[in-house]
C-alpha cells in the first residue's frame, strides 16, 4: 500500500524503489516486518508493451534460474507477462580476433533453459505490484534523500520535502551512485573501464534461435540477447572511449552496417534498429556493506561490467541472503539491526561478489588485450573449455546458480 510513514514506527527503511529495494521490501513485509521505502522519483507509469522494434525497453537483464526462483517466492514472476519473457537455451561466445569459440546448450546442463531475458521495466513493475499489495509496506514517492544522522534508535533520514523518517535498520538500495553510502561515509574502491555501453533493440533477418550471442572485439564485448519475439534481440555493445562516440552517433543505417561488420558471419544479421542509449561503464565495490544500523545491497554495494549480465542476479542474491538472515535472527529474538545478522550477510555476499568481480575483470583484461600472445592464449582457452565436457558443465553450473 502507499501512504505516509510515521517518524519512528518502522522496522526497516529502504532508500531506493528499484528492483533490489522493492524485492527486499516485499520479502521483509511478507515476513511481518514494518517497512518503508522512499524514492526521489515519481511512481513509474505502466509501460506500453508493443511488439515493434521501438517498443521494447532499452535495458534488459539475463535472469538466472536462481533469480527466477526468488522472484517466484515473492509472487513477482507471475506478474511478468509470459509473452514478454524470453527463455534462452544456448550461448555462443567467440573471439573476433581469432578462431576460439565456445557454445553452451541447456541440454548439456540438464536444464530446460539457461535463463530468461526480461525487460527491466517489467521486472520492476511486477515487483512494484507485489510491494504495494503487501500490508507491511509503505512506498513514498517523491521523497528524495537529503541528509542522514545516526541517533540512538537508528538513522534519522531527512527527505527533500522536509519529512524525517527513522527506523531500526536503514538499507541503501539506491544504486551505484548511492547517496546512503556517501552520507554514511562508507568508502569504495572503484575505477573506470574507459568504455561506454550502447544499448537498444535490433530486428533480425532471421531468428535468434533462443540463443545469446557474444563476440569479444578489440574495442570491447558485443552481446545480442534474445527477446520474446524470435526476430528481435537486445544489444549491449561495450566500446572503448576512443570508439564509442563514433559508433553511437551513426545514423540507423550506418549503425546497422557497423554492427553486422563487428558480428561477422558468426551471428544473425541485423536489419532494423530502435532507439539507442549509452551509459559509461565503471566498477565499484564498497569497502564495507554494513555499518551501525545500516546495510548496502546490490549496486549500492557493488557494480560490475555488464559483460555477463550478472549485476541484477548478484543484487537479487544480496536481497535473498539479507532477508533470510534478518528473519532468522528476528525469529530467534535478535533485533533486526543486530550487528551479528548484518555481518553474517556481509560475510556471505562479499565472498561471492568479489569472486564474480575478479572474474569479470579477468575477462575484460584478457579479451581486451591486443598482445599477440594473449590473443593466442585466450583462443586456446576457449577451445579447451569447449572440448572438455566437465569444464563446460562447471561454467554452466555457475551461470545457473
């Protein structure tokens, strides 16, 4: 439901009504906690869901089976129209500078599919419906975070409109440029990839064959992600700063020509393109995820290169683990802001997140190198993985979890 929160009767205050914030609010609210979510934006309107190339969301996510299961427990998965969910059963990955390639297939993983490509706005909309239907949850739109101060009973959060809200536990779910993290004084380790990603929707000459296609180019990785229509894919084209502006500013016809040249003969042919957008790529990691009466989740705690589409899955794993730890602790008599519970969450999630970030950094550096020895080595590596069933299965198990 929506309404105004009192200043002190909340168990949890979540800053940020995105995928992470709304999924956490739903999980905690359904477990009996009193939760308020604040966000500086207006409530998002329902989006038209046409089928033309310009009707699809510019941002999509590759949801793993584990993420889908979590959304199912929240009741959100059924809120995403089945004809907009795109299960994919294959992955084709190759090095455009050599002959190395690897192919993954759901049959090899003993799974009906490897994951689902879903438009971000639809995931968000389904979670919003769940949160609004949850009796323990209040969502306050147009309540931007202005300042924070630590008091005896928790953080007191002052909103842009002058309202002050406090709760036993404050959660920063407000994205990579987290204001909560900044005001709490939690430092980060971060760096720029010196790349920007061009995103959009592309129409194909044929079918995407329920397959994700990813090429490693000398200017950055390029991915085609299958949408629910068999002739449409979402693109994520990461380009070095020296190349980005030149590609991003092309006319539609010239952009399609550049895209097809980059893909070569190893992927479907693009014949149409919708609106495009770009965003800079950075990686960051908070030194700590927790502080007294405060915790960070998802991009507020860590953001990674979109190389493998794992950002949203890491964020949903953060939410799931945090909710489980909080509810287990509350059931055993601990306060919701207990340092014991928060440190358990941090210990679990930091390990997995750092491992994924290290892997993505290794891929980025390895495939971004122009050194001839590096090119040979990575092509041999791709071929080796493709020929070793047990090694491929290990990689697929990581992607499915």
